[in-house]
C-alpha cells in the first residue's frame, strides 16, 4: 500500500486537503445553521470570516505596538470573535430582521448588499492592499519530522496546521455538546425543524436567532483566522473566495445538519486537493487550474441524485 | 415639477462638461490583486493631467483636461462595467487605462471597439492584444508586448545556467500569454520544460500543484499576480522545499512579496519587468518631473502611465476636437516619427507647434513610443533581484 500511496501523498495532498477541509467545514456550519434556522442563504457569511481575521490582525498589531507583547493569532482571536459576533447581531437587528417574514429573496439580496458594504468598509479602513498576518515561511515541525523520519514515515507538517486541525476538532466537540445537551441547542434544532411548532411550544425564536448568529459567527471567525494562519496574509476577498465551496459543503452535508456540513467540508477540501494527485502516470489527474470545478461537480451531482444531502437535510 | 428641475439640472451639468472640459476615461485596477503596483501608476496619470492643465490646457480656448477615473479591478467583468459607464455616461473622448490584459481585452472587445473609442492601455502586455483587432485601429498600448518579455526571460534563465524548469501560470490572458511565449522560447534555446500547468488564482493552498511539479526540477517559472495566489504559491513551494529558484514577470514584482515571504527566502528569485532606458533624454526629463512630484520614476509601468496620458492629450490637441473618431489617426501622428521631438512635460511647446501646423514626435519617459501596425511599442526589460530588502533592477541588453 505504501508503495503506491507514498508519503508524498500524505504530506502534500492528504494533509493540505484536511486543512482546507477543516476551514470549509467551520465556514459551512454557519451557513447551514442560518440557512435552516433563518431560512436564507447568507452571502455575507464569507465577510464574517474576513472581518474576524482583520479584527484578529488588529488585536495582534495593537498588542505588539502598545505593550510589546506579540500575541498568538488564536489568543488575539478571542476579542475579535466577540467584536465580529456583536457586529453581526447588530446587522441582523437592523438589516435582516425587517425582512424576517418577507419572501426569502429579499433577505438574500439584503445579505448580498451587506457583503459588499462590509467589504468596502474593510477596504476603506484597512486599505485594499494585502496585509501580512505572519511573515516568513512556515517550516515543518522538526520534532515530528525527526521522529517520523526515524521510523521511515517522514511526516512534514508545519505547526500552523496542527493548530488548525486541533482547533477544528475542539470546536466540533464543543458544538456537538451545545446542540445535543443544552436547552439553547435543542431550541435551535427545534426551530430548524419547524419554526411555527417551536414557537407554539414556547421557544423564544428571537433568542434562538441570536444564538444562531453567535454559533455561526464563532465558527466563521475561527475559519477566517485559520485561513489567515494558513495563508499568512489577509485580503478583503479572502472570505468571499471561500464562500462558494462552503455553500457546496453545506449542501453536500444536508441543509440544517451541522455535522453534515463538517463532513461536506472535509469531502470538498480533500476532493479538491486529491483531484490533482498523479493517480495514473506522472501528470496530475486533472489540471490544477480546474480543481475548483471538482467541488461544484460533487455538489451538482449530489443535488441531482440526492437533493437532501448526505445527512438528509431540509429541502427548499 | 421636480422631474423637470432634475432634468434641467442634468442637461445643465452635461452641457457644462461638454463645453468646458476634455474628458478621458481612466479605468485603473485601483482595487483587485495588484493595488500596490497600481497606486504609483495612478499618480503618473494624475501628474500628466496636472502638467497639461498647467501648460495651457486643451485647444486655443484652454479647455480643462479631465481624467475620469474608474476601477477596473484587474477583472474582465469589472472593466466592462467601468468602461461602459465611462463611454456612455461620462461621454469620454478616449480610454487611457485598463491595467491588466484580461480586463483590456474584455473591455475593448465588448465596449470600446463597438463604440469606436480608442483604448490606450498603460500596462497590458499580453501578446494576444497585438492581433485582436479586425480592420479597426482602436487599441494601442504604451507597454511592450510580452512576446518580447517572454523571450527576454528565457534568455535570462539560460544565462543563469538553468537547464530544466517547471512552468506554473495563473489562468488569465496576461499570465497564460507570457507563459506560452516563455515556454516556447526556452525550449527553442535547448532548455527542458518539465511541466507546464495552469493554476487557478485565489486558492488557499497550492501545495498539491507545487508537489506534483517539484518532483522533476528545482526551478520554477511562476506567472501570476502577486495578490491573487502568486505569493501563496511561492510560499507553499518554499515550505515543502519543492522549488528553490524562481523566475517570473511583472505581476509578481511588488514589495509585498518581500514583506510576506521574507528577503532571506528569496535569494535566488528573479523577476523581469518592462522598464526604461535610464540614460535616454526622455527618461531624464521624466525623472526630474517625477522626483519633484515624489513619484517613483522607475516604478513598473509608472513612466508608461505618464506617457499614455500625455500622448492622449497630444493626440486630442492634434485632432483639434474631442471627437472620438479622429483620435486614432492623431495618436499615430504624434507618437511616430517624423516631427519635432517632444519630451515628457513639454506640453506648451507641443501645443505651439501643433497650432502652427507642425508635426511632433513624442519620445516618452519609457522610451520612444512609435506604434507599429498593431498599436504596439518596443521596450526595454529589467531583471530584478532582492537586495537589502527591496527589488533592484538591472536592464537586460
């Protein structure tokens, strides 16, 4: 087995695919929750990721310049998460709530507008240029490299990828606990299944909506910070570029199924990276210029043969 | 009533611009993947506008020369929108601008050529632009075609002793164009192209791409825009040790690349760009003007931006009116020999010669701007390496 699936495969295709999949997965959780609980495709979701990463960058720079303390991105992300979530609860209150009982297309358009407003705002405040998140290049972790090399299975993983994969796992377990064990999580699932029924059984829908923004926003900011850690830079369309694959992940997993979104994200991230592995011969299987197409091919095939997604999500 | 006032006001505004100003459109990639490169180019355009108005403006009546700016975002769709607005709403006489090749081709094919408006690009260098016109003579550029730069880059690689190289290019007109020329000429010179692959811009990871290509060689020719994947691709290649030597062209030549990847990792990286012969009279005149205005005189495409704007004003002056149909011929007349030599900044002198019925020949900051039958100019290229944390260029002979 290892002859054909050598370590090149693990190091350069499988692990990067997993990292990308983790980022898609976290983003897709928020999309699938807003889609099922608020009942619209939130195009501004990528901008939550983006602005969260910008807030994190600002916290890192401020701490370094004012107090001389360089913060790890994950520490700096804590205040950024709160700011970004607060911002989106305000956006919901003033831009989405007026459309809550109107036809879906209006609130979708409102979210589209919000996406452009936030991106322009960030360009106005931070400028259209790329910002350096962490300079330099990330070399593989020496400890892991030496240890695995000594048993003839050299694994090359930079530290940032350990953080991303571990962070995603922690968030996933926390989310699972929240959705299955707490009252608010059960409320969210109830509203997702049927808002009318949830309302008559005494669930305060507005609180659930706020909780949705909180959970979705938290995951989105985490995805944005992980993406910035991986890219080591920030730019204003970084969230938008991830938006469509994240929609594909949410649809693949089934709308309203957070764990479906996670699986969907991993499948899409892995499929994109593995599709360029030289499975036959020496050249890559498909030209890397077209690997985005792989994500959408999976999504379209899924919509045709099983519209409810892998985990039997909601049909619209 | 309110409608009538609004209509009246609109007529008034339109009428005043039509009478008093000569307006040209300037769709620059202010946002998008290369904002750092474009900012000084925009300053070059504005400086030309300032010089023209300081030296008597347009025509005998001294009408104001106005640059109407729009954002083409280095994106074909955004460029078509921006130029449509400039041509149909701002009623510009001509277009000076689209920065990127894909944007220039898209706006020319679907907007400016059908409208009969001249486009003079400041930096679009794709070989595809040379032969895009069919019977019309409306697309010009003040930057040299990559048909030449690709060859220069191949010669440079050869002179560095590179025998085999992998090519990775972003899937757009500019990058695919120069990659094709490079690969062809490198192979013709006896080099070996181990792989030649497109990559999708704006991806979060290029590890798989560089891993696939890196098994055969240590040298990579990367054709991309630094802001839409170029930096990430180079970073990924360095992280996994797939490549150690990089060559590339204009789209990657930005301080951002050094700031993000680190000068210590770019020891064997060389990028070429279009440049000027710094000993020429045109460049000397331009350098004095640019230094006075605090603009980087030798910045990529900054002299070309000044030249394009200046030539457009000269052409309109030569044509004698802001009529769109007369610009193409007038542009060839002022840019090509024969005629009295006009250097950057000498607008008043040119104006006087034109008024007296004489011929002028503009010799620009970026070199002579004599257009060939395709509206292309010849040019010089420089090889840039990192020195003391910044790019330093030397001209390629």
